[in-house]
């Protein structure tokens, strides 16, 4: 076995894998969904096969990697345009704790036990489950935690926020994601409006209060659990 050939092939495959992973985007490093993990594992396996067998043509390793790269980039482009595809490939977040109560059915479906929960709460620097208002298990496996308001005093502002939450968000609403998207990629999320027992007319009135006349001018609009709305426009709204 020629050591020199193995070293050359190893270095070459290293740079090919590096470039493929680099051009897939920073998302691959920061957040691995199931789809991302499958692509990464397949690329790693192909690289090992080519390095282990010096008699195998190196193109038999490079071409499949390029094919996987094109598949990943193509699907990433399509999911940018379609939220339905994003949900299909990435899945939906799961609510583990809602309004301070454990969701045992969700934990059972996700095979997520109490040890996992306590571990990730500690990683979020949360000492007790009683301190948590919402905990959402993201598609990447990371637990996002929203703590309860630690302020014991109920000033006028907090009372107004509570009143607003009661008016905007129905008591039985399931917080599958926080904040709640009302407009994403310029498209109204009618399903979420229906869950909130609201309609497009209500949404238009809310946006008009912020100087936005057309729903098409909005790139992202979300509503948090306190009823506070965030709006990001495609361009500066006209007065």
C-alpha cells in the first residue's frame, strides 16, 4: 500500500469535504436538523470509503459529495420559499412546558424524559421547573426556555400586559412555537390567526396602528405570549 497515495487522497478529500460543508452554510455547524445530520453522515461515510480504498477512483467519492451538496442547497433554497416544506423537512418544535405545567403527552411522544428536561434546564441556568413559563423543544434538540416574571410587584404596566394577553390570546391556545408567527416570508399565516380566534381584518387594524397599510409590505410579524407584536417590513412603510 502506497503511503504517499493515501496521504494525498486524504488531504484532497479533506479539502473537498471542507468546501462542501462550508458552502452548505453556517446552519450546518450551528443547528443540525435530521435532514442536515443525514447529509453530514453520508458525506463522512463517502470520504472514509475513498480514503480506505486506494484502488477506488477518487471521482467515485467526489461526485457523490457534489451531488449531496446540490441536493442540500436545492432543498435549502426551496424551503426558503415555502414554509410547508420547511415544516416537512425540519419538523415542528414541541412544547414541553406551557404556562408552568409539564406536557406529559408531548414528552412521551418525543421520548423526552425528566432527566433530559432537568439537564437542559440547568444548561439554560434555570434552577427549578417552577421558574419556567414556557419550554419548547426545538427541532435541533435544543430546549428554549421562557422564565416566569420574577417581579413580585404588579405595577400598571404589568397589569396592562396581562389584560392584553387575555384579550389577544385565547386561554386554550397551544403555544407550539414562541413567538407566534402571523406573517412569515410575506405570507399571512391564517392557521395561526384562526387559533387565536382572529382574522385578517384584525391583523390589518393592528398593522395600521404601526403605520403599515398593506400586508404585502410585511416580511415578518409575530406575537409573543404577552400579546406584544413584532413587525419587520420589506421596506420602510410610507406615511
